[in-house]
C-alpha cells in the first residue's frame, strides 16, 4: 500500500515555515511514506484538485483515497496518528 503525505505550502507562507521542521522530523521515522511538498504557486492544478483553500494544508492519502486532512500548523502527534490510520 502506498501512503502519501502531501504538504501544500508556499514560500511566502509563515505558518508553512513553522510546519516544515515538524514534517522533516516525522519523515525520518516513516521511510515508507512518500512526503510531497507541493508549492501552490507552482502547482495550482493539484491544489485545485484537492480543494486546498488555506495554507498549510496537509493531506494523508493511501490507495483507498484521502485518510485525513489538516488545515493550519499541525503537531507531530496528530500527523503520526493519521499516518498510522493510513497503514504506515
């Protein structure tokens, strides 16, 4: 099963900069999870597809679809719970 964590962000987004080190720490503990940083200024098509309206937005997805969506800075524990729920 493929598990992906999509981080919808932008360089000008202050809260996105707060979210980044949290995701970097988690990434080390979940080597089988695909972490994708999606700059909404460069990939508006993907942001529209996932109906992203606020930044940062994190979406955890597996083969069955979206498992969890977080809007705003999200703590590591909540992200890890969503990854476990997705099958990580």
